[in-house]
């Protein structure tokens, strides 16, 4: 049975404990950043930050409101990145049958710069990042080493506000619907972000675009007819 996260943005206080815990568990190096007039740090996901708490400010009815969005890979049920990568480097990106986790392996280093860009463009949430030193493509791996040993991902374990839950996908979907019904009283525009398509289910406190440009799936993952025919023709081109 696939596993799933539930991330409730109505409970997130942007303490960034999840962001730090992820970095520490994966033994990721520090990255030098610059102050850009926001508490969000770093400015975006990097090859060494698989999780990023995004900050956004909006003036609504004369009142400044602050929104927090703990961004990470959604572990899509039908991952476009895996489908595209399979054309170029079979096995470089895989979907774990037991957990549903999308895993990027060391084989991603075989991808050319152009192939990586195509993979990134296929992601409707703009998640994949590449380490230019090693060529490896990186992102959240669901802490699969922990999950396989009946432990929760580090970000979930660390969250002090109960904004993150993890478990069987069906259980998380039921919990998400129950929680949504509860928060609607205080957050009337609250919604679930693409719950039928992903294993990371966000409960959004407000309209999606107020939290993050890619809070819900963008059109990036959709192929044009030209791209579709080009992909279908690749095997024939290689044979020729």
C-alpha cells in the first residue's frame, strides 16, 4: 500500500524544523545564501535542500497576511519525471512499488544538460534540481531508508505543530478530508491540492497562488502534440 504525507499549512508556523531535519538526515552541506528581504532562506530549492519552507506576503483587505508552504517533491502517482527519464537513462529515476516513493539514483548523472532540463520541465511542481559538480539530480526521497524500517520521515518526526502526518495513503486521504471540513470554518477558501494525483497531500489555507506558484499542478507537466510525437519517434530514431 502506498504511503503518503499530509501537510496542513493552516498549522505551519514556518519554524523550519522540517527543512533543517531533512538536511541533517541526508547529510547535506551548507549553502551560502544572501539576504533578499524575506525570511525564506535559501531563495529556492537547491541540490542540497530537498525541503524548503516558502514565505509569501499578501495585502488582503488592507491587512498583511503571511503564508507558509513547506515545499517538497509530491511523489506523484504517475510521475512525469520518471517517464521522461526512462527515455534517456533507464533506471535513473524509479518509483518504489512498496511505498510509492519516487527515487532518483546515481544513474541520473548520465543525463545530459538538455535531458535534465526536459525532465525538470515535465514536473508540474518544478522540483528536480541538479548538482553541477556530480551531475546527480536530487530531491526529497521520502526518507525511504527510514520508511522501510517502519520509521516516519524526519520532517514529519520533527514537526512540533502537528502540521505534518505520514502513513498509509488511504488513511491520509481520510484524515485530509476530515481536517479540511474542520478548518473550513476558519479558512473558508481552504482546499486539498491535487489529492488524487500525489502522495504528498497539501491542505492549503487559502487560494493556491497565495501560498506558492506551484502549490497545485501547473501546466508544465503536460506535453504538447509536437513533444508527444517527438517522444514517440525517439525509439525509431535510435534504431535508424
